[in-house]
């Protein structure tokens, strides 16, 4: 289905053509003087130079050729040559009717769907999920949903960090605490126990303790490095421990992501790339890309046009151990082999940008990906506290995700109970739903690349540009629709009529933008554009609501028209928030 703006542009383009000008000048934009008109065409201004003619004259020629239009109610040439446009109410209503019947509300599905792998979440096994992982999960999940809506084949991969030093640290600490465990007995030949020798609670305590020790104690650190290396080489006792760590940790991670309504198609991990490393490294050596530098194996990735230094990409350390870069490269090999993606998108903290520049360049240079395979990096900014520094607990420690969510839900609960008198159980469930909108909208409404301030008071407010405000609007619409039904109303023969007043027209005009907003948000990997859109729609709806008697309308056909507009508004808002990764309750 055509976009609303496209239809207008077609009208203008054909008028330009009839008047003897190039049709490309017929582009239409939203008016930047909403007090004067709804849309405008600046083509005559742009064409003045090419045709050596005053823009005003061109504009007059064009308007003379527009003729009787079923689209515009007003067409006006203003000095020095703008064409100001208003849309006919009947046309607007008929467009929205068609949009309402379109299963995707005017989003056109991709004709040639692409396979896109999104690498997001990226938690590290055995380390508690903290707020740093929150952004990746929220942004990645939203882009995945938008991509699917637009028709691409999107595969979400959590890409667990299970292969790094944190594993060696945990093994080392365990060895110090419980040296008698069979996992540390090199002569042990039997089966390893099926029960893990620790709980998730213990695991979460072991890691920070080991990490702190390794920073102070060099011998301890070397021990952990050695353990990491032995694990990577498949030492049986360590592999058995690693399996326990994985099992305990992944169960916990899945529970956390469920609460966030984030889900992955693949639970792949860094270690899955391990089998691809030897052949990949060998090939890079054979092709002459990899060379030894101070004992390490590296590939040069700098380019002539670089303005800052891009160091070589390191494949193997001098002791033969692989690195973060090595796993990421081998994961590309695996992904190409198993899924043949057209694009791999990484949603990772922007402080890792250099790492990805190196990995992408190396992958391209050494032919790990095809020429037209896109490798993209969406580097997001830091989530800061009100003090402008990375978000911390009151005590200054790393904030656990669970604590953060509990805090938000508690605040939400307080506000909801304050607002109404319903049974507590219901209020608690509602607080969770609304709390999630507060967190996700608070994050997604900012451009992903920018840092933002996590402000619980602001995010949980029912007013302003917040998730709860959007949900409040949806719930308001639902309750009007419910009341209508409870009073015995039906939607039989409901017809959307031309708008009755400016606020209704404004709401209708906002709704027409859904398709182009979603397509553009996907193209630019910019969920914040959907947030900005639904904020506008909500504002437009609320003005309409305050200025219009909806259920009190006496003309039955008009009343049904209002209610169909409400249904469309609700459907569009609910679809949009689903793309952002949250939902609305029935009541608040
Ligand atoms: N686990 C990593 C971290 O916490 C993020 C992984 C991102 N994805 C990747 N393919 N490198 O920093």
C-alpha cells in the first residue's frame, strides 16, 4: 500500500510534469508552518535555477495543472514560491480506512527478505547481569522485532561470554577454596558428578571475589590465566566445571531475560567458535595475512585513509591462547557457514568500537565474509546516574539488573496504588507491566549512540515523554471502547468519516505516518524514532479526547466514526509498543 506522502507527491509530480517541469520536483514534506498549512512542496524553489525562472511562476504553473483534486482541500502559492497544501478530510478518512484493513498498517514488507543476525545481550556467564547489559538487550530486542515486522528473516543470538578470563578466575578461586574436589585431581579417571559444587548465589559471590584478588595478586592472576588456557585446550576436570558453571548460570540468565521480555533464537556462546579457530588461523597464515610480531600472531588492518591509528588485529597470544578478537572472527566463520547472513549486526557498548573495526576489517580482508555481506556495529552509549557518571548502586557498587527492575516496579506500584483503588494483586501485576515500559521507553527514546541519564522519577511518571504516559493513553482508549460495549454499543456498519475538528484531523494525520516511521526506524536502526512517533500520536489523541465528546455524541454514525478512529489509534499504538518490546495492561 502506498504511503500517504507518496500519494501527495504523485499528485504534485504529475502537475510538475504537465506544466513542463521534471516530476522529481514534486516532493511533499510536512509543513514547517503548521499555522499556515499541513504540507508543503518546495519544488518550485528548487527548480528556479534549472529553469531560470522565478519560483513563484513555476509554482503558479504547477498549481494551474493540479486541477480538481480529490486529495487537497487547499492549494496555495505563497511568496517566494512555496506551494502550501491542506488535505481533504474525506481523502484522509478513506486512506485511514484502507490502512486499518492492511495487516501491517501500511508497512510494506521487504520484497527480498534479508537474513540478518543480531548479536545482542552478550552477557558473561557467571557474572551477574548488570545494567551495562540492559541496553544491549533492550535495543537489540527492539531492532529484531522491527526487522521481523518489516519482513526480514532476523535471527537473534545472545552470544554468551563463556570463554574468557572470568572462567579461569572462577576455577582458580574454587581450587583455592575446595582443592579436594575431583575436578582438580589430575589422576582422576571416573565420571564427574552431575550436581554442580555451587549454587547461583555462591557463583555470583565467587566471581567478584576472584576478580578482586587477581587485581592485587599477580601470582593469582597468572594462575587464572593458566586455568583459562587449560580450559580452552579442553582439560577434562575444567571442562566439567565449565559445564556446571554454564548450566547454573544460563538458567538464571534465561529467567532474567524472560522478565525483560527479551528472547533469543540462538543461545550460542564464544566457545562454540573454538573448533573453527585452528583452520581459520592456518588459512590466514597460508594466505600471508597473519604474521608473527613479538611472539604473537597478528593481521594488519590499518588503511591509508585512517586518521587515527588502528593497531593490528591479534589472533593468538604468544602462549597460543586465543583472544576476544579470535572468537569474534571464528564466530563469523561459523555464522557464514550455518546461516549465510546478508548482515550481522552487533549491538554492543560503543567503547568496543575499535575492537569491531579490527574484527570487521580483518574478516573482510581475509575473505571470511562475502563482498556484499554487511557487518554493522551499533555502539550504544552509557547509562548514567543523575550525577552523570555510570549508573551505580547507592553504595557505589555495580547495580544488578534485578535490583534495578525491583526498584522501578516498587515505585510504579506506589504510583498505581496512589492512583486508584483496586485489589493489590492486580496492582502488582500492572506495576510490572508498566515498570517494564518505564525502563524500556526510558532507554529507547534516546538515540542509541548517546549516553543517557537513568532517572527513576522521570521514567515512571505518567506525564511527559515516558512509557507510562503512552500506556496510560492506550488504557484510556481501551476503557472508552469497553464502556461503549458495556452500554450495548456495536461497531456494526461503523464508517470512519472526515474529521469533525482540527484536533481530530491532527490525530488522523499523525496516524498516517506509521508505515514510513517504522520502515525508517529499521533502515536507520533507530527505535527512538518509533518512540518519538507514538509520543506525538498520544499527544494528538489526548487533545482530541479533551476537545471531543465521544460517548456523548448523539449522531450514531458520527459516534461510530469516533470509535473506529479510537480502535485504529489503539491498534497502532499497541503494535508500536510491541515493536519496542513492551505491552499495555487492560487498566492502570
Ligand atoms: N560479552 C561481551 C561483554 O560483556 C559482549 C559481547 C558482544 N558481542 C560480541 N560478538 N563481541 O563485553
